[in-house]
C-alpha cells in the first residue's frame, strides 16, 4: 500500500529511504525482542456506496500489552493531550498484515514501508458515519468512516495550518517548533472559523467536510482533538508522511494537496466543492489551478487573509506571494476574502451563500 503522497516514479528507493528502512528494521527488531507488540493507529476514512478508503498505520506497542489494553491504549492516545514531539516517537511495522471488516465485507491488506495502510476496498455500508474494524494479529480497533451518499452534491475541503488554527508555517524552524514542541492546548484557533463551518453545514445539511494539510500523519490524533475541542465539524483528515520517498529526502506538500484534490474530484463525481484556505502558503494558486481545470466542479473559494506579521512568519514578506495574488484573480468561481471566519461569513452573507 502507498501513502497518499508517495511518488512511485522510481522502482529503486532513494538513498534516504534506504537509510530510513535500515534504521526502522533495526529498531523494530530490537523492540520486538523486548516484547513490543503490533498495534494499529486508525485514521478517519471516507467512501461512497460500494467502497471505502481505509487509512491506518501499524506501530509497535510497549511490552505486556494485551488485546484489551492495546485497544484502550489506542483510545487514550486519541484523547490525551501531549507535546508534539511525542507523536513522532514511533516504531512503525512495515509489511504487516491487516484485516479490515467494512460492513459484511472482510479484506486483507498490508502496510507499506512506513507502516501505512491506504487502500480502497469494497463495502456494503449505507451513507452516513460508520465504524469499521481494523485488526492486526489478535488485536483490533474501530476506525470511523464517512460514506457520502449520491444525494450529496456539495462538500468542503479546508486547509488546517493558518486557516483553522494559527501555526505560522512553512518556515522550517517555526514548523518544527509548532509540530514537535508546542503543547496542543497552546495552539491558537482562528476566530470565527468554527462558527463559519457550522453555519455552512446548517445551510447544506449532510454535506461533508474534509481537512487537507501538509502536516504529518503523526499529528492526526492531536488535530482531531483540536478540531473537536473548538467545535469544528467532524471529517476525514488528509495528511502526508514527512519521510523520504523513492525520489528524494522529502515529499512535496503542494503536490500532495494537488493530487488529493484531484483524487476527491474523481472519487466523488457528483460533488461541487467549496475550498477554504489562506494566502500565507499556496492555497490560492492550488485552488485557482483546480478551478481552471474543473470550472464546473468548484463552486466557491474562501481565502483567509493573514496579517502582515503572519505573512512574515509564513514566507518572509508582509504581503501575499505574487503568484498567489495572481491565482486569486484568475479563479473563475465565487471568491471571498477575509481576515478571519467572521469576515468571511459576512462576505458569504453578502454573496447570498449563507
């Protein structure tokens, strides 16, 4: 199985990936010798009638963990507040066999070199929220999945960093600090955004919300807690793996976003999309390109405008990048701008959307 952003253009892994694999094999072997056992970290999946996309990661749990304790430990890990660096201290289990039950259908999958499971499987689940069972060895846990019905014709994709919470990405040192040092309770919410999303949801009953970010899968539990704590609607997280690929040391965050958006358009062909992001990175350019490619599928683009200070933290200058400003002018659907969720809501009210 491959992660959402893995580039498979080369059959031979990059030297960085080979070094990472060698270290992981060493670590896994040592921890297994000390009694550590496999467990599954589930992620929120999605699908449509007939199929679901299953996303999870196979990791090692401390010695002496029983089946019940493993399930309880996984549940606690999704509720506990921790400093970011602890999320990255993991030992993945590559090439692990995982059994998935989606409704009455059972499938056998295998994790990739990073321990990730990312696969589309057949399912007989009806539209709505469901729990599927994910099992490794004799330990199982449930994972939420959202099945989007054919009657749904609109959905939202929201960026996370500097759109729903202030993180001052992508400056490398600040990104590392926010991801690995800052306590999740210290993260700042963007004013009015949660209320905006709830109001949009009330105006579009049943419409799903997807959260798209260049953040690492390691922080998915913390992001879920942040979104729930601040009243954002539940929805699948579409993150990435920060590790090496077959072609280089790091994955492209921009390409991850572009590929994921195109995938959603293909998988859910009846949906018209509302895209929400900020002007501190490349969201306007990415959203503008998608709207140009599929003008009949993108109905609204909402861009949160960062303050000059936030712009400096994001890319070093107090104004949005020139390519992003140009992309905003080129977008064909309705485009609104605002400094926070409250301003965006007013623009949408003026436009008759809310």
